[in-house]
C-alpha cells in the first residue's frame, strides 16, 4: 500500500512538472514555431549524439568489466554492456534511480555472478559515479562561477542542496570504505537515536542490515588494496561517462549554428544543472530537468531556441537512449528464452540452469543516469 501511494505521488509530481514545462514552452512559442526551430538544427552535427551516448554506456560497462575480473568473476564485455543498458533503463523509469542497480545485480546473477559480487560491483560503480559528479561540479563552479547567477534563486537552492547531498554521500562512502570502525559507531549511534524517537523500531534488525552493508564496504576496501589502480580506473571511466552527457548541449548549440560560448562554458553549465536535479526522487528527473534547462540555458540559446534546445538535448541523452536500451533488453530477454528452451532440463540428464539468489544490494546511485 505504501509503495502504491509513493508511486502515485511520484507520478503526480512528474506529470505536474511536465505539464508546467509544456505550458512554459507553449506560452512563448506556437507549435509551428517550435517545429520550425527543431527542423533548423543541423542533423549531421546531431548525429554526434549517437557515438557519445554509446560511449556513455560503454564507460560503465568497462568499469563493471574491470571490477568483475578483479573479483574473479569475469564476464565478456558484451554482457557488461548489457548490464549497463539494464541499469540505464531501470534507473530512468524509477524514482531516485532506485531500480537500476538491483536490476543489474539480477542480470549478473543470471550469468552466474554471485549476488554479493554483483552488489560490490555496483557499490564501486556508485562511488566512482558520485565522485566524478562532485568533481565535475567543483570544476564547473571554479571555471564558470558566473553562470550560478544565471540559474536564479530557486535553481541555485537546488544546486546548493545537490552539491551538499553528493558531498555527504561521497564522504559517507569513503568513510565506510576506509574507516569501518568509526563508520560502525556512527551508524549504531544513528540507529540508537532513531530508536529513542520511535520506540517501536526494530533496532536489532537495523543493526544487522548496517553490519551487512559494512561487510560489503570492507570487501570493497580489500579489493582496492589488492588492486589500487582499480578505483582510479573506475573514477576515470565515470568522469568520461558523465562528460559524454554533459557535452550534449554544446552539440545542440553547434547544431543551431550558434557561437560565442565555448564548449567548456556550456559543459560547466550542464554539469551544474545536472547536480541541481540529480538527487530529486523523480524517474529520470523528468519535469525538473526540463524546467532547470529552460532556466539555466536561457542566456546561452536565447528565448527562441532554448525550448527546442531542451527538447533535442533531453531526447538525445535520455529518451533516445531509453528507447535504445529498451530494445536491447527486449532482444536480450528473447534470446535468453530461446537459449533456455534449447537447453535440456535437469530431468533429461542435462544440467539445470544456475539460479543465483539476490541477497543484498548496494545503495542506489543518486541521479544515475538521469542527466539532463
């Protein structure tokens, strides 16, 4: 019942934000003017979005490929690319990207990867992604601080909260990784405080869950000590992954034949906008991402082109990729069903398909991959 209410409220918020966005666009432009502006963009330049977003998916696949190999459960790169597509699809359609990582762990389990190993992979990918997002955010603040005024008061508040959320998440994850003793005391103290506020809380169950998550972080720390270059590789791939998404508005900017702002400036503004909406509990940051883009990129594109630019940017780095990953998942599911039907059952003397239970999950990565 609670999940239904949560989904209803989330869906209502998304619909309201999208309705407001559509109203804002049509208030300034007629559908005919909007269509004319969209058609004026250079399609040859827009085609750059295809390799960029393919690289976006391949970066996470490369990180997963490296982590699973280091954990002794190597998978072909094509399977890691399938896990990446799974994560993008389910992250985009679920609030706070909460469905992406569990779906990826399940997909790995079907290939024989233990659930604990899959969860550890997702943990390290989360650390890399969130750290890269923070790094790009700091880079944007340093190199294009003047754009913060362009974002305005409301978006500026979202940006401040977003930076704080990412910073706290990063600090907590690195604390759990490398200082497990203080992290355990901090968690137990928080649980004790909650138990005082809510006497009916199952304190023992919460402490067991905390210990389970800390155990995964300890495994992650041990893996990093054995392969210290692994975390650097994951961070580098995550930074490149986000860069592929953040550069998309500049592709649109050039497709409209505009000039005057450098790629670094447009890139920095996109990084700030992405952090402003990345933590919001909305599927794909739908509604919020569009509204923030219209506000933040008004100076870059101007009144006539900011709405078409938003539509093209969101289509290329979100909705088009969502459709492509949906096709990949549908084809993958069909191929798997055919493979299972072709295999002899255990009763006929053949090996039974391996089943791997899903025991624990790594915490979902906020904002993955709901970039604007």
